[in-house]
């Protein structure tokens, strides 16, 4: 049974960035306004997500890391109207199966925090009092220690995994309004260094300036395209002639209703249209699609990175028209 659990867990959490993504989303769901992601040796040794969210109630300690435990479904009339990131109750249980999980947490109703450790099947094994502000710290040591092949791959590809993680954290840092996000990494015996940091500002513009600098921001122009009555696209895109010859994959971010997602078709379209107008360049693109929750499904893959629109073709058509218009006017 535990082997099956381990294999299933390995399908929910495919890599380092998927693991950290789940923890960051839990912090966002908990209403955190400060989230620190601390890595040791790029996350290979351990990683930690520290938040000032609502904390976890002692009633939930025992069940916290058991499969399908979630506190988020009750109160939702149906899945379609779900606005929290998580609801499956799979992340903590999967992380337990794949590494060593500890949680430190305190709600505003508690005077002290509690430090919890779990075994690989998600059973709570130790519980002791500790000092902490209201909020939660989740630590995962030795990710994939139980999957020897994946573990070896993980070590071998750690820099690549780390790059993917930083890109994902940039996505959250851009879109999360009013949330301070900090990521640090400590290599070997060195002190931790700051990888990225935002101020918790209220606007996408401020977040772009903080993360990428004013000079980058000044090469962008705002995008606002209405696809239909209920669907629109907002964000920023490189101005004509301001793109980069190098692969800007690390500066392209797509969101649906404020969630970072992968949109291969839309990415391709954006790049094609930009190249068409700018010969062989890649634009910086930071685009958020606002769509009614019932017109899209972000829950099709376990990591919720893929998104299905019920009417993708009309979105593509409207986006094409909107972008062409932007490029034709900015070229004129
Ligand atoms: P899900 O997010 O799908 O509910 P998870 O396995 O990610 O499932 O988390 C299980 C439960 O643990 C959540 O429903 C929530 O109640 C609690 N939880 C996890 N992380 C946090 C956090 N950072 N702050 C507060 N509660 C948390
Ligand atoms: Mg979750």
C-alpha cells in the first residue's frame, strides 16, 4: 500500500517547483501577506515555506497530512465556483510520502505554536510546543528520498529544477497583489542569499518594476484586450522592437484568474505575432486572462498548470486581432 501511495504521490509532485508551488498556494489560501521560501542547496537538502497566514487549528493536526484531508471544500456550493488554489488534500500527504515533512503552526487562538512531524504515510508522529508568530512553516527535507531513480535525477538536474522554481516564484511574485514574497537560498556553509523579493505592492506594474527593474518596464506597453463580454486579457508586452533575441521564456508569464498556468498555444501565438512584426525576437509577456470560473478548468492535471478553456478558439482569434492591432499601431 505504501509503495502505491509513493508512486501516486510522485505523480502529484513531479519536481521541486511542483512541490514548492503547492506550499506557496497553501500559504496564499491561508491569507498570508508575507511568504518566505527558504532553500538549502537549491532545495536539494531541504526547502521551507514560511507564512503569516491563519495557521492550522489543533483539531486538524492528526489528519493534516492524510490523503484527501482538506479544509477547503466545505462551504463551497460546487467545485465550479472554487477560488482557492487547493482543494484535493493531496499536497501535504504526497510530500510526506516523498520526503520528511515537518510543520510548525499557530493560529490566533493559540498562545504558542506547535511543531509537528509526520511519517511517510502521513501519520502524525511527534507534537511539541514551540515559539512562533501566528502562521505556518512547512519544511520538506530530502525530497524524493524514497524514489531512488527520481532522487538521482533530481540531484543531477538540480540547477535546472532550481531555475524552473525561480521562474515559477517570479510568476507568483508578479501576480500576487499585497503579498510580500521572498526567496532565499543557502549553499553549503554560506549564509543565505536573497534570490527574489517583492514589496507586497498592489499593482502588477510595481511588481514588474521591483522584479525586473524600471528599464525593463519602460520597454513594455500595457495590453488590455476584451475577448468577449466576460473574458478579457490584461498585462504587459514588449513594445515593438524592444524584444530580445535571446529566449525570453524566462520572462513570459501567463495567468488565468491570477493563477500561473502554462498556455502553449497562446505562448506560441504571442511569439509568432511578435516575431512577425519584429523579425526573430521574443517579447516579454505578462498576461492575465480573466474568465468566468465555469468557462475554464485548471484542475485537469494534478499540478493545475494546464488550463482548458471551454472556448479556446474564440480566445485565440480575439487575442490575435488585439495583438495585431497593438503591433500595427506601435509600428506606425
Ligand atoms: P488542500 O490545499 O488541497 O486543501 P493540502 O494537502 O495542500 O490540501 O493541505 C491540507 C490542509 O492543510 C489544507 O486544507 C489546510 O487546511 C491545511 N494547510 C496546509 N498548509 C497550510 C498553511 N500554510 N496555512 C494554513 N493551513 C494550511
Ligand atoms: Mg494545497
